[in-house]
């Protein structure tokens, strides 16, 4: 394959959700970095992704393309190079969140009903913003519960892109942003064509946050479980 750029999802692909990058997968990334340019394409902020990866030297696309950061090898630090924001009608967003909770009887939650990020991106946390991590991980790991809710949430937030995020939430992204669009912006900036890109992700089904990349025609490597990442990459012939 004429591959020059490798892009990665994080949670579920390289790590367990919201947990640090393990040494085994870090070593695989290091080997890949000797042959290809690497970039993370994530749902969280660039710095959160960078910290979760134990500061592995890599460029990061954060907040579904609302934020871009590049690794400075001289300073050995990640530098944010762009940070988009959009306005939010808080009253309207909270009204929609209340409709979801009423429809599916989701009134038992901890913290706030909706997380409104500084960027203007939204997260609807089914268990609330202050839920315990163990409860989040156990709530809906196969996404079956949220797949039932997905059409309604998508209908309510028709002016956003909606994806089923993590194990207990929905990511609600301002319309022009998303993993595919942001990856192509990055590729264009660094002079990579679409057929020179490989993307590794786990969340490729309808409602998943890798789904737009999966449908795009970019070479897509399905990582069924982050603990299998090394084996999958070895079988791909990329090492």
C-alpha cells in the first residue's frame, strides 16, 4: 500500500475508554512513526488526548476537528495551532436535553444534564457529568441502549452531527465538523492525498464516531479491541 499518513481513534482502538495508553501499544506506534506520519483524530480536546497517551509525540486533531495541535520535537511538547468555537443557545440545548430524559426516563443522573464545552461542542451524558467512571464503563459498552435512543437524539439535534460516544454518552458536534472532514483538512495541509491515508478505528457502525471515515473510501483498519491492536497492525502488513 502507498501509505504515508496513519490516523487513529483513541478510546477502544489504542486504549480502554478514558485510560492511559499501555506500553505495548505505545511501542507499536513508535515503530509506525518510523515509517509514516501519525495523527490522532479524537473526540476530546487535544491536550486531554495527549495526556491520555502519556505524551507520546504525535499530532492531534481534537474535538472532532474544532481543535488542531502539532507536536514540537524541539520543545518536546504539543502546541495547539487552531481552536474553533461556535456560539451555543444554552436554554434551547437544555430544553432538548430535558426532552431526551423525559422520553427515556433518564432522570437518575449525577451532576449536570448536559456538558456544554467551551468550543460549542456538546456531550449528552446519560448518567450525568459527575457519574463515576466505573458506572460509565458498565452502562452501555455494546451501545445497545443508546442505539435505541439514537434516532430521536439525532432528530432533536438535526442542526448538529450526533454520534454515540464512549460507553455512556452522545457527542453532539456543530454541523461542519467531524472526523472525516477534519482528517482531510489535516491531509491537505500536509500534502497527503486521500489514497495515502490509513485510518484505524473501532467505532465504525451507524452512530459511531468513526462511521463517517469508514464510509469515505479511506483505507480503514477495523480494530475490534484495543488489546488486539498489535496483532491487527502486524497482519495488515504496515510494519
